[in-house]
């Protein structure tokens, strides 16, 4: 998982790690990374989608 996360772009990785690894909520992530709620949701969605592809490729 760490290798897969390392392949994500920096901003995607930061949002995914804070939300899914550390369990922060969206408002906390927005505050820490100075993001709008909409931008945080987009980065999270794209980061999770890319992470899914990376992990699927790794097990195929």
C-alpha cells in the first residue's frame, strides 16, 4: 500500500492519506491543506481512483 500511495501525485496522496489512513474528516483536511471542500473532494476522488488502478495492476 505504501508503494501504491507513493505513486500518487503529491496533493492526491496527501488527501488520501489524511482521510483514509489517518481518519481525518473533510473539514480537517481542508484546514490542514488550505483547500476548498470541493477541491478536497475532487482530489480524494481522483486519488482513490488512481490508487485503485495501481493496486489492481499490482495484483494482476
